[in-house]
C-alpha cells in the first residue's frame, strides 16, 4: 500500500542564497520494495529548481537543457521553475539570483522527496582596517546583493554605492541593499567614532606657561574633566586646574636654557561622538642674561645727555627694555616714573638708572646703570676714545624669584 507525503517549502524570497552547494549522492537511498525485495540503492531522481525570472542557472557547471526549463509559475511572474530528470551523484546549483532546489524520487511503492534552500540573508556591517575614522572600513556581509547605498545619521551619502565604505567622520552608518525584485533591506546602524587627532605646540618661556586646551580642527568645546597629562615633563611640572582644564607648566630651573616636552589629551562635549585630541608640547626654556653697562657723555654745565638705548645690556632677542630712575620704581614698573625719552636723557655725573628687561614671560632688572661724563667739549667727535663701556654685576640687587634685571649707567668725568 502506497503512503502519501508532504514537502514543506519555505516562502520564496529574493534574499535566499544564490547557490546550493552541495547535494551529495543525490540519487542514492537504499530502500526495499515489492519490486526489489533485496533492496535498491540508486533511485530515479528528479531535480526541481525555483529561481527568479531572468536568472542564469548552472547545474554542476552546465546550463540546463531547454526542455527542462525555465517554465512559468502559477500565481507569480517573478519566479520560474526547472525540472531536470535522472540526476545522479553530487549536485551543485549556482544562480546569479535567489534559488531553491528540491528532489522527487521513487521506486515501485517507495517514494521520497527533499527541499534544499538556505535561510534568507540579513545584511550586517563588519569593520576592518581600524577602529575609528579615518582609517576604518565598513563592509556589508554577505557580499551577495545587487545594489548598495550607504547612509550617515539617516542621510544618504552621495556616491557610496559599493559593498564597502570608508568613513571620514564620526556618525551612525547604515547600508540599504536590494536583491532582485524584493524590497530593500537595511542593516543595523554601526557607530563610528573619530580618531584622536594628534597635534603639536611649541612655547618659548623663561619660567612658566599657561596652556588652555583648544581643538585645532573641531567646533566642539573641550571638557575640563577630560584633560589629562599622558606623558609628564622631565624638566618642570605640568599641573591641571580641574575646574577649567587649564594647564600650568613651570620650569624647575628657570634661567637655564633647555628643551622639555610633555603630552596631554582632552575631549569635546558631544555626548555621542566626542572629538579628542592629543597634543605634544615642546617647551623651550630660555636663559635671559644681562650685563651692567657704563655710558659716557660730555659735561655741559654739570649735566650729560645720554642715549640709554645704546647700552647693550642683553644679547637676548626679542626683548623690551624700559628705564626707571629708582630701584623701587623699576620693581613696581611705576608708569609715572617711566623714562619716556631714553634716547635723550639728561642727568648729572654718577646717576643710577635701572632698566627692566623683558622677554616673553621673563623679567630681569639690571642691578644698576651708572653715568659718567667728560669735561671735554670735543668728546662727541672723539667717538673712539669715549665709546668704552665698563661692565660689572651686583647680584645682591636682584631680589626677585623671576630674576628682574637692572642695569646701571655710570657717567665718568674725564680730565681735560
């Protein structure tokens, strides 16, 4: 007595696999029947294929004979069928569109069937090449679809229509894919962060430098709590103000020429995609050196007129020099006592003038600059004789931690 049977065939879908690899020993199934009481191994078998219309199909590398299909399907114009009889051995079916396969086989009162198809694919995004943009590469897997379109934060990216995409900025990325006549599928979103930007900064200082973190190429605002020293300096200290994020670098031995480096990092205020930057700082610690100078001028009625700017009190550059009549005025940089016309300053013999020398953040006050003048009326002509400068130092008159420098111009009275 023959028995009935059912094959449960899943719904057709454009996103089914494009190949079935492999159906092994497709016609072998050892059975006993009335006609074959001793059993039979090789059963007459028919291969039934369903694929999308217009597909190019091969079975074991060969195109099916026209007599086997394709044939229209009842109820749809998007799919067609093939019926290939007497198949044997191991079968590989390949199509350039979605395809399914089934077999029907039987001998005498024995019959059986089978259906072979993969599961519909769901595209996913995989990364390679790095963990951040730029550098990361996103690829849709599996690479089987007909069309691809990439999106960033839900906005279409013009020209991004291949299976892979290399983001250049942070965001949520998705890809819409299509296959055959089916509606598009969209991947789950993939979050991409921007890579930490690397930058450099150079400061020329004498004692200290305040550094306010700021992005070199981002509109985000640095968050003070994210500021951190990643590599500390060797010749000074770098201290972060936790409330503002401002870094204060202080040299251990100010006045000693040296070069120091350190690195710090910080991030921005975007809650989802904060930009970050790491800065390598080079600190050039400058030595501000000064010397005391004696200037000479002619004695005219007990007075001499001096050009204070000709006193070579330092070889540092660039510097600004201001002149004051007393040490207290120089120390306070008293604007009311500032000598406003230093190139035509009139003073009696032995006058002490104090010069404040500044370069960047360093200030020194030259201990004293004495004046002496000559009683020769022709002294302005004999320039070689009266261009001598006497140089000395008086450390006791340098009381400030920032080592202010004062210079003294002495005007000697020269004999006739």
